[in-house]
C-alpha cells in the first residue's frame, strides 16, 4: 500500500468521523424548518460525500476486503472527537472495544 493510499484511507475515516460529529450537533433541533437551515447538517452531508469520493478512489486501487475493515479507523476518530468536543466519557469498555477493533485492522492491513 502506497503512502498516498494510506493518507487517503486516514483522511476518509477522519472526514467520516467529523461528519458524524456534525450530524450529532445538527440533531439538537429536528424541526424540519430549523434542520434544513442548520449548517451542521450540510457540513455533515458534504463531509460524507467527500469521504465517499475518497473511498471510491481508494477502492479503485485496493481490495475491498482490505478497505472495508480499514474504515473501522472511523471508530477511533469518533471516540476521540466525542471525548474532546462532546465531553463523553471514556471508560475501559469503550477503550478496550476500539483497541480490539484496531488490532483487527492492523492484522488485516499487514497481510
């Protein structure tokens, strides 16, 4: 895997996590008239679109059986963003779960 593909993979997963964070912020007021004007909704949607385009590019050059498990890196970014910006707690179960996922990602990436 080339450095550029790795960078694409990391960027794609980080953008996906940031997009989820934006949608979480948009979920504060679900009244349609307010939601449609909420910039967090549009930022989240645009982020997902960008991540999808990067995903398509990465898939063009790599096996699906490698790319899809690698998208699990999104869980790491999400855990960090939720802690840093939403004040969510990090207990040992969450950290252990994400660690187990990342071990699996490393095993797949090194085969």
